[in-house]
C-alpha cells in the first residue's frame, strides 16, 4: 500500500461502528467488567495492544490514531502522548539511566536541549551537543557510556540537514539507540525507521493535527524497543484526551494534499526571498543553494512549509514595521496549521558546539495554505515598510 492510501485507511474500522466513517470518540476513565473472569483476563493481557482496561491506557479512539501512525511510520507500534515535547522526553527517559551519555545535535528543538540541561543532568545523564552536520564524524564523540544518539533534521530554526544513514550505521555497530525528531518532514517525506533510526518522534501538533487546534505527540518503533517506551509513558502517567486523538487521526487523512501545497508555496516563497536585496540567505534544504541540499535530495521525498530567512543587517524598528503590518503572516509559536506564520528566532543564544553568526536577524516563516500570490504581495509590502522605517 502506498502512503497516500495508508493515511486515508489505516486505523479506521467503519463496520465495527455502524458503518460510520470516522472512529467514535470514547470519553472514559472507568471501564467495567461484568465478571471476575473478564476482569482477570483484562489484567493478564493489559500490556497487549488493544486491551481496554482503564481510560489512561487508551480507548478505541486512542488506538485508531496509534494504529494509523504505526502503519504510516512503517513501525510495529506507536504510542500517543500529550505533546511533541512529551514524545521527546518519554523515549529519552525510557532508555537513559544515571551514568549514561547522550549525543544531541546543536540545532535541536530548544525544549529538548533544556530537558537535557536540567532534568537529565539532575538524574546524572551527561549530554554532548554535536555539530548537526558532523555525519560519520559522530564516531569520535562516542564514549563507553553513550546510550542514545538523538537526531533532528532539518533543525527547526536553522535547517541544517543531517547524514542520517551515516550516523545510524555507526550507532548500530556500537549498540547505541537512535531517536529522531521528524516533525518537519513527517513520514510522508522521510521515514526514520527505513534509514536505520530506532525511534521516530513526531510533534503531531504540527502537520498531523494540521489545524492549530490540538497538542499531540507520537512515538513509534519496532516491537524490540516499544515495551520500554510504552512503560515509560505509562509510568509517567502520559495520556491523551479522546478529542485530541480524534483530531490527530482526522488531520492525518488530509496530510498528503496539505503537505504538497505547503511545499509548493514554500518553494515559491523561498525562491522569491532569495532574489530580494534585503535577504542575506534563505534556510530551506529544498533550495539548491542550501548546504544540506544534496543530503535532502538523496534521502527525503519532499519538503514541508517551514523555512528560515536571514536578513542583512536591519535595525529592530524596521523589522517591527515589517512584522507588525503583515495581513496573513501571524506572529506566533508552533506551525504546521493551515495558516501562514512568521517568528523572529535567536538561534545564536542556544548554541554550544557550533556558532550561529548571521548577517542580520533570523526569521522563521511557515507557508500556509493561502494563495501564494496573496502571500507574496503581503511579503512585498512588508519589505516596503521595512525600507521606509530604516
Ligand atoms: C513544536 C515542536 C516540538 C514540540 O511539540 P509540542 O507539541 O509543541 O510540544 C518538537 N519538535 C519540533 C521540531 C517542534 O517544532
């Protein structure tokens, strides 16, 4: 089955529910058992997929989302967690013990860095941040106690690509677990497990939900690693409300059509930005000018709608004039919804293994599903305001 068919059909069982196309939304804490025998059976099989014993461990609404995502990822199993950040922290806590060491890319999503610097440090796990473009050079950073190599490509503010197969090959040979935050590409454009990654992390809040209205994370793996991930989630009390599971599986159904359009518009906008005199460089691996372009082309099937723009030196009041007057580019965190967004970022503040020394301000744009001519007109007026305010 091809991906476009999988994401439409996986996880749905209409004829288990009166032929109704979408899975029912079960609100549940208590689940009742009519006999001692049925209760004891549920307790004995509580860790098997599909067992319904208590709301926190999931209902058919949860399972519909998890089954669909597992099929989409090419994984054996998936667990839904309450946010993308939880999808990062749950597997890290599943595999790391006091005295262990982890390698994290310097461009990592900032809250993941913060988790390493605070909670992981507190429980005695040491983190080394590495240049995301290190490729096979990762071998030199591996220690006897290295337990996990974390990956994220492209970085969600600076958009460096990583040589995933080179890194997973080295990790496998050394018996080290690899995890990848694949939120940018989604499994439609890159499947981590096919490239040797053990655990695929998704902030489903972004493109899977796709409508800026629910928080959701997923963690997917083969059976070999799954029990430990699930136990970590359950031990921590992670559970997702049924309405958010429902919104996640509903968003998934239209992902392919949405992502193709996000990509088409992002390509138009990034090409337009590249030709502008106000711009120093555009950060988007689908552009041939991008240093990560060859890796992107080799491994990825497409690009999503999120990209960066580094301006030439620009005074703050001119940036404010540009951003404050946009009609369609809303200023705010997150991305992956139907609407266009912009956000000033400060990647230089977080780096420890590399430096980020831009010519001017770094901005992050999300190309939404609006008409691209309208978006370009909005951006063009923005640059006019910027020039007038210099
Ligand atoms: C947003 C984001 C997350 C976290 O997702 P939340 O649902 O907001 O917790 C993780 N990784 C990346 C790359 C993100 O952009």
